[in-house]
C-alpha cells in the first residue's frame, strides 16, 4: 500500500516537482528529504528524488532509489514515469517505452506520459506505435492543430499516404471559418498536404490543389518551384517555361532553374546554337551575374567553347575573382577543353591575346590598373597544381611571380603551400601556410588552414595553439575542450589521424570516439524537435530533418573517422604493445629493440612520463574548476582518460571496432575503404562468411581493385588450410558465392597471382598488391619482392603515394626500408617523407 501524505507534505511534494522543472536541484532535494523524514516509504517522493539525483550526475544511486520507489508503490504512475525518464536519460529507449506504457495503463488520461511516450516512439521510428499514441492524444484534445498534424506525419512516415492526406483534410473540414491570411502555420500545413499528394503520384491533383489552396502562402518561391516541377512532369511545357522564367527573374544564379527551363523548352544538350539563344539574353540581362556565362561552357565544343571560355576568363581575370579556377576546374574532365583553357591563359600571361571588355559597368579593357596579370599567374599556378594538369615546377614558378607582384596576398601564399604539399614537403607547406596566416591574423579560414597543415606535419601542440586564437579562453578543458564543445570535427579527425601516424593509438582512438559521440549527439538532438517543430508549424522542414537523420551515419565525416578507428583497433590487435606507447624506432621484425636503441627508448619513455605527469596535474586542476557543482547543483563531467589509455588497453580491440564498423557497413555499403576494413576485421575474427560478403562488395564496386586481390588470396589460403571445417551451411554458401569462382590450392593461387601481375604490369598499385600476395604465399621470396619493388617505384607511372606504400609494406615484412627510401628520395627529392626526420630539440 502507498504511504499517504498529509496536506503539508503534499504541498511540499508539489514544490519538489516545481523545483525539478526549474532545475533548482538543491532546493528540490532538500524538500524531498524533508518529506521522507515524515514518510520514508513514500514512493512518489522517492521517485522525484531519484530524478533530481540523476540530473546531478548520480545515475547509479538514482536507479537504485527508483527501484525502491517502485517496490514501495508498484501502482504509482509517477514512479513508472520517472523510471522511464531514467532509462531515457541512459539512452535505453526500449526500457523507457516499457515503463511509459506501464505508467499509461495506470493513468490513461495523463497527457504528459502520453506525450513522452509518443516522442520516444518517434525517436525509435516506431511509426505504428506513434500512430496509436497520436490518435489517443488527438481524441483527448481534438481542437489542437498540432495533434492533427502530428497524426498526419505519423501516417506519412509510415508510408500510409492516403491516411495522412485524409487526416489533414479532416482537420480542414473542422474549421468553422477560413484561417486568416496571416496564419503561417496553416499555410505551411497546406504546402505539406500538397507534398503528400505529390508523393502519392497524383501530380495533376497536386497541381490543382496548389493552384487552389496555396495562393495566400507566404513561401512564394516554394510554390513556384513546386508548380514548375508539376507542370514539367505533366508535359505542360509552355506553362512550365513561364514559371521557370519567373523564377529566373527572382534568382538568375541558380543552375536548377536553368536546367528546368532547358527541359521545358525541350532543348538538346548538343544543340549549342539553341542553348546559346537561351543563355545569351540572361547574360546580357545580368551584367554582374555568373551562371548564364559559366553554364554554357559545359556544353559548348570547338570554336564556340574557345570563344566563350576566352570571354569568360578575361572577364573574371579583369575583375580579379579569386574563385575563377574553382569555377572552371569541373571542365578539366574533358581533355580538349582543358587544353584550350591552358592555351588561352598561357597566351594571357605571354601578352599575345586579344584584350576584351571585362563586362563591368565602366566597360574598361584590361590595363595596368586591373588585377589581370596577377589573376592570370594565380590561375596558372592552380592549373599546374591540379591533379589532371599537374606540373609542379611550372606551378611554383607562376605563384612566385604572382607573389613578387603582390607579396601580401593571402591567397597566393596559400596556393604556394598547397604546391609544397603536392611536392611531398609538408614541412615547407606548413611554414608557408603559417606565413599566409600571419598576413591576416583576424581571418578564421586561413587560421584553420594553418592549423590543418600543422596537424598534417604532426605538430599537434602548435596546431592547438593556432586554433586557440579563435576559441574561448575560459572554456573547460582549454582550447581542445572548446573545439569538442563546438563539434569541430575536421580538427578532431585530423588530430586523430596525426596521432595515428605517430602510433599513439590511445589519443587517436580518443579523437575518433569523440567524432562518434558527436554523431550520437546529433541523433539524440532530434528528440527536441519532435515537439518543437509541431508547435512552430515547420512541418516540411521537420520531415526533411527526420529523413536526413535516418541516413546520418553515411556522412563523410563519420565514414572517415570510423574507418580510421577500425584501422586503429586492427593495429592494436596485430601489435598489442601499441596500447602502451608508440612503435620504438629500433623494433625489428620480431618486435625486439636493437641494443643501440635501448638508451634512446628509455630517454623517450622518461620524456613521455614527464609529459604524462604534467597532464595529470592539469587534470587535477580541471577537476577543481569543472568538477565543482554549479549554482543549481548540476555537476559537469570531467574527462578522466584524456590520453585514451583505457580505450587503447582494451582486451577485445576487434569487438570494440564493431561499434564503428556496423553503422559504416549499413549506411555506406558503396564505400570501398569501409568494405576493405570490414574484411580485415572479419578475417581476424575468423568470420569468413562476413569477410566474403565484404570482399564481394569491394569487387562489385571495383572488379580490378588491387587490395581486393591481396585480400582474396589471403581468404582463399585461409579457407584451404582450416584445421576445423566450417559449418556445412556456411561452407555451402561460401563455395557457391565465392570459392567456385577462384582457385583455392596454393599452386593455383600462385598461378592466379602471377597472371594478375602480368595482366597489370603497368600499374604500380596492382604490382604492389601482387607482390604482397606472393610474399604471403611464399615468405622466402622477400628479397626478390623487395628488388621488384625498387623497380616499380622507379617506373614513370609510379606516384609518390606508391612509394610511401612500398616503404610501409617493407616495414610490415620486417625488412630494411632504407634502399626504398634512397630510391624514392632520388625520384622525389622535395618529399620529406622519404628523408630521416630530425630530432626535435628539447
């Protein structure tokens, strides 16, 4: 039986609830304890106290107290509701839903519990449950517009489009008088209903509804865009043409409108004369516009392209537009157009061109007062630095000439840094980018570029100091803490990759886990919008957000961090000693230190210990400031593992890798690198069926992928040398889907690999993969394989990345990479990656 309260304690209990809602946790806790002194077994008070304790960071004690409250009063909807709130804060949504449903059975009329349940069902994408909850809420309060809209959204997202439209129509029929023109929520609801009709495939009816109901909508541009799309789909091209022309009158820089108008006019992309008649008037009409001049370059050919490109480039150079190369580099896929652009700009630089007007209002021609000369040199530097037209000596010569003319140009120095980067000299690239930053210390973009290059140079502390110039000075955790709070994922990812290169796996994993947590926050943050968007009536934006959230983990930032995290865990699995520090310089193939390196390693260990002691001291200071309770009693969390030691010292690295790998394979199945690292994890776990699935996915994306060849050899060899046979069903699937296509015995695999080497004799990447496979099948061929690698990197077709990979492979074999480094340094003398790093002075 629940313990009753007298009137004084009931008043106090009401005060506890108010204190919790106002985040006055200390006052609420004090009032709850006052009640419990008189009624120690009062379940509702215990539940509210547990809720306050959870908000203060004492989740374990809160759960224990909540269970005690349930024991004392199993039939209290408050206890069950609080229990659900606790599970929700712990992100165990399934248990939270169970608790909410039990509370709702005890108190079916509670709007608060019903709303919490509905929001959680939406968060979990339990659309059928959400429909039921929204129906109950609608029956309780049918006069509230948001309840009707929410039910329509529930049906819409569940794929029940007819029911969604019927719900919106029913609400409109309940209105006694038409809503005023200023009712923005109603206008948004009308457009939302229209999108539902369109998704049903009833384009004609959607157009009729749009013309009839959306006249007074404030979002005129959306209405025009929807109407144009409907007319085009219905083949009513003359009407569509009028709408698209009206849209272009509003915004003549949006490519989508030009493409729509082009389709409405039925113009063939190869009919350059007709397209010129389309774009010419818009170019004349908008003298400052770019789109009508740039888009025709995509379809012009021959002399038409040369003339149009000449006019476009001279106009942009005369104005000194820095983004000119970025605007036209998409044309470089066509080698003929690339050659024409190069010839034109070279003529500008040589002064052998015919000057044209720049298209500005003063109608000037190129003269000494215009930035034409520097713009030309800047463009040529970017042109020769681009991968499709790369000639780094020419690029460096052009940018040096541009810097002589304008020595304080930030853009010019940034481009010079990029050229050094492509030379492979990241040290000079970093120095040059830092010089560019010093020319404009108030610009956040160049500041971040300088920090990025410093991270690429593995100078993490300097990069953090650079970023510190634009972070909060009083942030908990300093500049790094503020960057985490701002979710600065590019920095966190680059920082992690830098530590990964240094084999400091703990810190690297710490950074990649931080990115993972940011995506968790994004996933959780949508919770607030389930109610907010309905209150504000922003329905279409809300539906778009829900659909975007459903594919959140295919974001490039997540893919990049997750792949690197999986690679880090694979490194830990293969080299457990990395959990306790980076790879010593003197480690040989057997994992032992050379005698001459022992003292150096000991000295390095002492320095690392001193650095660790300093970090520990900073942690203690942080605890004093950040760990203290705030005025409302809420405790801020302190990171007790800033160097990721606990992450690195895991006993199951491959198991931990699955946290990153599962979403990667689910949401990015076409990501080549994701499938490769998936194979590496599964083959080490001896989950051969999953390894086959990843390998087949790679081959479906790129049938001649070199890494897939090496992985195929390893897989087939492992399958043919198993001591314990695979389960019959697994063996049957692997045989039918994979093994029947490829050889399995060692002689056959060797022949298969030799054929692969002959077939791809002109590709350095394929040759390296074939040599890796040969080494795997026969370790006695190492010396011959290393000689072959020296030949490969000397070939004209070999790139710098191939030489870097060659060094890594030789070191993986436990060999001496000095010969490879010497050969690569001869081929790429500017690349410091092939040079012995100088020790930093302490």
